């Protein structure tokens, strides 16, 4: 399987600033996303043809990208339109062009085809039909993670860990519901595999309605898609998890939960608050997945010699590792069931803080963080003013006002901390 001859999802369209530049990394290479003057999205390789400066470090200028180093400017198609250092009577050389990539937007997700100059895509990225059903509601969430794509795929295929690792967490499970699972797996060849699975025990310990089972599909190279089955046929829900390889030690996750039975309180909840629940879940797994990945990389033995899988727990992750053996072993750092791919090139130690992995990439959480920082700064200032004026204010007025300002400071500080921001070190402008 040629990993470059595929569409890859790289961002949610709503998280792209209209007049900004967005750097993304895919399969070890950098790209820059931006909108042309007409509003259409474009993607270029993230390097200036002059001396390889990152175009994403530059400026958006009237629908074009201006390199910050020397001011060379490029259109959506990669054509160079300005080289300030050229003599006025000289024409722009043909080699002074950036490399464009095919780009598409399907159901609010931005996709790119990373094989620049190679065979063009024959079809558009595949849509999820149920996502467009009447009454549907969806939650979209993007984050980066400090481990490989295959580690993430294994983690999200491992349904059984939810009741243990995420016991009692919203969106997680309950330890008392952990138990054996039954699987019926169908091999799809290079395209992946799918499986019907169900709990061997249908009784729910928490009294809530249980699904009758679920269909999970691994659609190579990125998608793990869960579709639940309910006794009430009018209900539907699904979870699309796009696991995208950034390099051998980092990946990104585009998370999309959808369904038609969300209560009103969930439909009305601000997007950034919903993201906090997803951050909690992923961070609970982070140390375990990183530790497991490091042990697997260090081991000289194949997984079939070091793992002890059981039939009522591990069939999906085993099938995935065997799929790597058959179809994806050429990727550096790949670990199959019986063999390993070529050793990966050394990578910088990935960051693990919440702001770097998620908040700076999410327009909803970035805006919420800025508002919380402003409120914190304003409430601290108001509290200080109240203290200075306390000798002139009657207690019946001073005490309620002080309580309000202190409560505002407390809540805004909690929000700043939850979104991985700094409280007062770099307060945003108030304009």
C-alpha cells in the first residue's frame, strides 16, 4: 500500500481562521493551509523554494502567502507573484514556485492528497451518510498526540479498556460493566476490516439503556468508525475517529461523535466545554499508551512472542497488527504482529501540554481561553480596587461585591487552567 496515495483529513474547517495560515504535519512533511481571496481553501508544501523557510511562519496577504524571510509571495496554486529583490525589469523564474497539493472539504473536514506531482485522486474523500440525517447532532474535536498513529489506532480499537481506564468519567465507562466481548470479524484486505462485537453480558450495571452491540470498521489508512445498534430502530449514533500520522512519534486525532438522540443540554453546551471532557479521556490514556509504545519499540522480540492476548478481549488489536504485517510494514517504525518496519528517524521529544496539543489548534477553545484570561485580569483588578475603597464602602455593599469579584476570578482561573493556558503571564489585549 502506498501511504501517499490516499486522502488524509487534517483539520475541521471551522477551526481555520479566514485570514490566517495553518501549519499541519503529515507523514513527516509540513504543509500550510490558507484561504484565497475568494475564500476557497488551498494547501502548499510548507517551504519557500528560495531557502526552505516555512511559509506558515509568514503572513496571509490578500489571499496569498508571503514568506516572512524575504517577502516572496505565492498564490493558491503555488505561483510566485512577488520577489522584492528582483530587478524591476527581470521576470520571476519558473523555479520560484511553491508546491500545491489537491485539497477538498467534505462534511466540514479538510482533506489533502499528499502525493504532490503524482497520480491525482480519482474520487473525493468518503462521506458518512448518517451524519446528514435529520435531527442529527455532532461534536467535532481536534488534538495532537505524542505517540504514533498505530498506537492511537490500537488504543481506539480497544473498546475493552474504556470501562477500566475511564471508570466513572463522562463519556467513559464503569468498571462494573467490564467483561468478556464477542467478535465477528470480516477482513477487507488492504482497505482494512470490520467487526460486529457485543458484550457477553447484556445487563447494565448503571441502569442505562445499553446498545445491542456495535459495528466497528477500520478504514485504512486513518478511520476507526463505530456505529451503535439500538433496540429502538429510530435511534442512531456513531463515532468517527480519524487517526492521522504526523511523523513516527506523533499523530493527530479528528474526533467526530454524532447521533440523533442527544438531549437539549448537550446540544446547547458550548463546543469548548465539550472538548474538556475529551481532553480528560485522552490524557488518562496518554501515559499508558506512550509507555506501551516505548516498550514495544525497545523490544527485539515480535509481538507474537511478547503479548499474551485472549479471545474475549484482543481480536481487534490483533487483526490490526496483522493488517500492518500484510499491508503497511514499509512505514518507518511500524510494528506488526510478526515483524517490524524500518527504524524511524530520530524525532524531537513531542510536547504533552494541553495548550500545545489542542487549545492552540481549536478556534472555540482559543477564544474561550482569551475570554477567561480577560475576565481573570478584570476580576483581579476589580478586587484590588474594592480593597482600596473598603474603608469608604459600607460592609453590606463591600462584602457582596468582593464575593462576586473573587468568584469571577476563581471561575476564570479554573477555565484558564483547564484549557492549558497561563493566567497572567501574558494577558491578552483588552481591545
